């Protein structure tokens, strides 16, 4: 009976994992793209929209969670900036992504952070994580800065020390009309070709439609042709080819992305997983390590590594990586899928069952 239940859970989760939309977890943000509009509710239940909260000069949206170690740091820094520049056209919005469904405990935890940090800007609840996915956030916390036209001018995944200071410098320079520092200028200097952005957005839109999903490949290719430096269409194509089961084409697209951004964590991780599935787990582990150095808040860097270590028979290292993945993002069901696979190969049926069950609970919003 246990083996039957285990098989059922595995088949259910594997199917979801294989055919999950590329935009759900693997598409990053890019300067020059227009931030999606959103309509969320405040902690008190009042409806708030992106149009209502727009700043005259800049709008900062922080995706954060109470379980994320660095979220409080970025919120505290944003409060400092907000206190100084709110009268000069700066708007800050905190979007909480603690989980799919908000419980009374979650709300209490959020309010506790709000009071502890004395946050004065709006804090919104992303019920169902709709806005989180619309923005293609890959790590928590993530900060997105937009101009008055809602065009993304700066984005930062996680909150690394140097990156956080550079982002603050960008805000100060913009609000005070000063020349940007070299670091900030490098971060915001490249804006993709407008045609490339338009084609890419069409690809993303068609991916969400069962009827038009096959045309996404055409749009991503047109986007890549329109701007040779633009990374996102290659990531989109890579994920699309993975869904079709063509690892060779997928790897080519991820390598194209790495040729443009050698430290891109998405391309590093997906290339690494292709290598693992080809029986080259050692090579995959090296890419996962590079990905974690580039982006320490990207959960797949950890659970892909856990799966690779399991293939190499290094069970202790595998479990450590799965623990890290759960710390980075406890609501990423894929972490539990890969953990279940490793435990199943070890014939630890009970723990494998528990891992698959946890993943399914997250998908069904039972947590």
C-alpha cells in the first residue's frame, strides 16, 4: 500500500513539475521591461492598485516574506529612503509572499514585522502569489524599482551587501538628480531593444494560453533576433525545449544565455540539471556552486544540488542542500519533489512519502 501511494504521489508531482509554465518560477526581471499592474489588498483588507500607489519619480516594490532572512534588512533600508524622499516623489510598496493563503498567524507575523521596523509605507498581501508570478520573481526578497511610466529601471534579487548599497545609491542619485555611481550605472545601463521586449512579452503571453502556447517559440526567437544581448528569450526557449523533452536544444539556449551573462543563476542551474540527467553529476554540481555564488537566494540552486549529490551517493550533502532550499523558500514544492526522488532511490519509503506529500500539500495550498 505504501509503495502504491508513493507511486501515486510521484506521478502526480512529476507531471506538474515537468509541465509547469516557464513564467512561474524561472523567468527573471529585466530593466527596460514594463512592470505588470497589480491589484492587492492591504493588511486591513482595503483594495490597493499599482496606479494608486505610483510615485511621481520612482516606485519601489519589495517582494518579501517573514521566513526570508534578508527581508527585514531590505524593508528597514526602504523605510529610511521612504522617510527621506516620500515628499519628493518616492513611493514604496511591500508585497508579502509568505504563502499561497493567508492565515491569522501569517497576518500576525507580518504586523509584528511592520511594528518592529515602524514601516510607514503600504504593506500588501499577495493572496495566491499572483503578483509574485506576474513579475517573474526568482528569489525572496526581490526589489523592483520603476519610473513614473512603470518601466523597470533597477532590480535586485536577494539583498547582498554590495548590491543593496548600490541600489540605495541609485535611489538617492535619482531622487536628488545626481550623477549615478559606476556600480549603479553598470546595473542599469543596458535596456533591451523595444522590439525585443515586445516580442518577448508576446511569448510570455502565449505561454499562458493552451491554444497558443506553441507560438511562444516563434516570439522568443524573434525577440532574440531583435536584440543579440537580450538574455530572457534564450531562457524562455530553454525552458520550452525542456518541457518538450529536448535537452539538446534546451542546453544550447541556456549556453547562449551564459555567453551573454556568465553568472546568470537560471542558466547555470538549468544547464547543470541537464548535465546531471546525462550522468555528469560532478559537472552539474560545479555549475550549481557557481549559481549559488551568483545568487544565494535562488532556491533551485540548492535542491538541484541536493538531487545531484544524491546521484553521487553523497546523502549527507544532499540532505544539507535540501535543508538550505527549504530555508531559502519553504513554499517551493519542487524542493520536496527532488528530495523525494533521492530518498526513494535510497529505498527510504517513509521519508520519500513524506517529502512527496509535503510537495503536494503546497501545490494544493493545504499548508
